C-alpha cells in the first residue's frame, strides 16, 4: 500500500481503481493494439479508454496547480542568476581550501577540477531536463491519454459505429460521475448531526440506537481521518499560501484557486477539522458506552499499519489483543499454613521484537487475600530486584517517569503492583528488553507472592480481567507444585489449585504493633440474620452496556423486591444526558425489558444523580445494580459524593470492573460497603455486618479491636499481613482520608508489614537513581494522588502534505541541486587528493 494513500476510503478507492484501470489499459493497448476481430473486446476497449481519458484529464488538472508555479520559480531563479553566484562561491571556497605542495599536485588538481566542473554542468543540465519533464508531464499525460482514447474511438467508429462509440464513452463518463457523487459523502457528517444534541425521549433514543451502524462508521471515519485522508479541507492551504508569492495576485484570488484545487482533490480530503478526532472519541464513548480504542482496537490497528506510526512505549487499550511478549514459563508453589497458604507465582517473559515492551496484567483475587511480595530478575544477574512499599501516587509517578525516560534513553526495569479495587489489582512491568539478536530474545523473570484463605478445599489463583502486549500458547511450560501441568483452555491461571489436605476453617487472632487486634472467625459459626427494618436505596444502571444483562437484571430486581415486605425501599433509575434520572416507587418501577438502555454512565455519575434525587433522605444501604462498566471513562476531575449508608456495587453478569477510581474505593471503605456479583450475597453480607458490627468476606468474619501498642507484640507473625489489611480497611472508615497525615498512618502499617493496599503499592526498582526519584516523590504533598489510567494511546500524526509547511521557497529546488553538485565535487576532489598524497 502506498503511504500517500494510507487507508483507502470509498472515494479514494474509486480514484485509485480508476487509475489502475487506466494504466493497465494503456499497457494492453501498447502490447496488443486494437481488438479489431472481436466486437465485444472492442466495446470493452472503448469503455476502458474512456477511463483513461478521464484519469488523464484529472491527473493533469491536479498537476497543473504545481507545475506552473514551479516553472515560474525556476525561471525567476534562472533569470536572476543567483544560482551562478552561489556556484562561483562554492568553486572559490574549494580553491581557497586547497594548498598545492608541488607542480605535479597543481596539475592534477587542475585536471580534476575540469572533470568535476564538467560533472557539475552535467548535473545542472540533468536537473534542468528533469524539471522540464516534471513541468511538461501534465501536458504530455493529457496528450498521451487523449490520443490513446482517440485512436480506439476512431478505430471503433470506422469499423462499427461512431454513434455507438460516443454512447459508450458518454455512458462510462456518466457512470463515473455518479460513482464520484455517491462515494463523495463522508459518514462523519451524518453521525455528528445525529448526535448533535442529546435525545429527550425514549422514542428518539431508540431511533438513534437503530442507526448505530451508521453512527459507528461515521465516528470511526472522523477518528481515523489522519490515516484515511491526505488533509482536512481547511488545512489544505498550500496553493493559497504559495500563489501570492509566485504570481501577482491577491489573497482572495489565491483562495479561489485553492478551492478549485481542493474540489479536485476532494476524494482525498477530510470534510471537517482536526478537532473532530477528539470529538469523535468523546461521542463514541457517550453513545456506545465504551472507549473507542477499546471497542475498535482491530480497526484502529489496521489503520495504523497503513502508514508509518510510532507506537507508544506504554501498553494501551490498543494492545489488549497484541501478541508481542511471550509467557514461556509459569510456576505455582503453595506453602500451606492450615486453612491459609502463601502462594508463589513465577513467570518468565521473552520479547522477540526490536523494541522494549511493557506488559500489563489486570486481575482479581478473593477480597481477603493480601499480596506480600514482588521481585524481578534479569539473565546474568544473580540477585533478584526486591520490592519496596510506597504511597500509591508516588509509586505511579516514578513508574510513569521511567516509561517517559525510556523514550529518550536506555530503559531500566521497574515494576508496579497496585490495588485498584476491593478485589482488583494491576501489575505493570517495563521493560521486557528487546531481543539482542535473531533467536536471542530479551528475557525478564518475575515472582509474586500472596496469602489466601482456603476455599472449599482449594487455593484460589489470580483471575485475569485484562492483559496487554502478552500472550501464551500450548508450548508455554506450566508447573503446579513442581509437576508439569497443561490446562485445556486458553487461560492465564485456572480458578483454583486443589489443596493436598482439606482443612476446616479455623479462628485466627493477630495483634499489630500499632495497637490493633484482628480476629478472623469462620462464617459457618455465624448465622446470617434476616434483613429487616432497613431504609434501602436501589439504583438501576440504564447505560447502554447493561442491555446485554437484561436477564440477570430481571433476577436482581426480583431478589430486591423480595425484601421489600420487611424493609423500606426507594428505587432510582439513572439516565444519560437528555432524560432526567428518576426516583420511583415499587409500583412505578418498570421491568427489565421495559427499561431503555442508552448512553454512558460512569459509577461516579450515577452516584451524583442519586445524591441529587435523594433530597436529603438517609439510607442504611445503597445497592447499585450495574455491570462491569468502563473504568477508563472515569475522570480525575469527577468527585463521588459521600453516600448515605453502606454502598454496595452489584456487578451483574459475573464480571467486576478491572479497577475503580480511588475516590470510589474510598467511598466503599468509608461506607462499610463492598462489591459482589449478585444481590443475594450483597444482602447477606450487609445484614451480617449490620448485626455483628464486623466485616464479612470470603467465609470469615473479621473483627478489629484496640489493643495496647507495643514494639514486640505477641502476634501471629505469619498471619500479620491478613491482620494488617483488615486493620487498614477498618481504620479507613473512621479517619479523614482527605488529610495526608491520615493516609500516612495507614501507609505506615502497610510498609511495616509489607503488603499492598488501596493506599500503598509495591514498586521494584533497580538502581540508586530510581530510588532517589522515589524518595523525592514520597516527600511531595501529592504522594497519595493517583491518576486514573485511561489506557488511551496518543496516535501519531502521519503528516499533511498539502499544508504550507511542505512548500519550498523560491530558489530551493535549484539551490538544492547546485549545492548537492558542489558538495559531490568537493568530496570527490578531496578523496582523489587523499589517495594521491601518501601518508607522512
């Protein structure tokens, strides 16, 4: 694919196809001549040569806009003889640089100078000849194509019928005109018109949904216009800028020429402006309820491959399906401690590309699980690089600084492990080094440890929610407790590893040095109470992505209505822009099939709508019936309101989001809420926690009480990471987390016990420079401020050949040729001199 055409559109495809037909037709005529003995072929030749005529006239018309001013510039430059002065200066300079040693040396230089002078004259003549060809090409092209068409038409008319020949020519010309008109309409115009204002009725919403294919096509065309078109119409201004500098015309007259030029090139020009790219991305997210790079990754990647594009170092949404870094070995080792165990994961990565790569895992673990370690290693280095526990914002800042630095200099390993939800984690490793040579890939080793409670005789393993730049195959070596293992499905890890011995749940107690005692009691010993006399708000997410979950939503509504007899329930129906959100009674609540799912709503926006509608009413619990949603659409500027009551996100469909914003995580902990995938579990956990004043998760009830602070507590040291995680969760409910001092206190517990929490991340650093950068980040006031990772890749601009920046100044063409010839002359003379003169 030629880079100038990039990714073809219907209009550009028509023009390129017509050009190819014209070239092939001319070639066939030159090879075989007129098909005089076959009337059908003769008719086809007339039709094909009509395309030759059309394309000849079209290309000539376009080239005239460039050849005429270039000819004028060349003539102006030649007549002023400035080129001659530059040539003399170059010769004088070359003579001044020469110091002859003897008469023979002088004679050799004179003879060489004559030869090189002739070479310069030859190059000048060659340049003039080439320039003449370029200037004359439109006229020669028109002449050749018209004469070719004329020869075939004349032969056909004489042999068969002039009238039939002209009818064939006119028919093809008319058909081509119709095709140009049909393909000239660009789909983004209609898409922008349809989404110009938010629909204000359910009927209008459904009408837009029915036009989703056209809207998708239009928004994609606008988003990818730098890769599908040469330039936006309003930025194709080269003629307007160039002509007044060459011809004695006004800017208004030059604008007229520019408009004619753009009309001719309209199949290759985008009918919009550069701001449409961002506008299309925003409208796509608002209408389809997902980021455009996530939903259209394959189409966008195809467009990027149609031209030169520098891929971002950072793994993005576009890299979710990329098979770049291979997972070649994976091991799982379990160290049991009764009803809980420490699990060690080991993975080996190989990069066979020519670039350093980042890999990203987003995964979930049971809510009570605690991550206790992270290490990296490189081939040839005996020691592992060990983790440090750092404030979440400082850790993210240092990691992203290293990625940015890698675009300017040699990359050095960091790894970042963050908790981004009650059950969700994000692991990033950069770089997986580039290959050293063919067959010698770059290699990185990684170890991660976590502690987990036994569940029904198994040890839960991480469950992947998203990966970027990573892949595995059936050749990946997998080991479980030292034994080779192969899973029949394409998964990262199976759901759980069977325990060698099934242990009944036990009670555990640990006392932390900070003065807190944590007790874990098996839930089987605590009967969940019925939920009664509670004031409950239930929010129903009506964003577009919920449409596929109508069945599970119907079940969730039925389960919610079942507790209405003993509790006071208010229903809230959220809504995208255009139709206001509603507060409903149970009688007004529509069924799942009657709800119109439209637009995009982040969790923060839904809570903001709830805050507006509740009008000061206080609730014991707020249940949000939603799906996995799109964390990437959250923004750092949006603030979740403080929720009245315990906040529970019920993610229907069985999938939880890959992450939550820190603001939402904080609301979950402050409100003593949680995350589930079904209403029954949310109701059961809320009822138990209300009665017992304790946290219930993963089959255990977790209770925290104050204890005397001591430097050497009599604690169950091996169980301390579990205790630290639960204590931090408990403390976050009663402290002002808007104050850095409160967050510092929570981080101090995590750092001492070396665990990952929503406020503390693990960072693997490999040198003192990185450690110094972390120390500076940890000292800043925003050390806990973590930005939302949208995953959006900034696409590079392939350039605009029709903008003023590419137009040469007056003497540039001639000056470049003469300067190049002079440099070649000087280089060859000095080479001859160095060969002739022996070293001293």
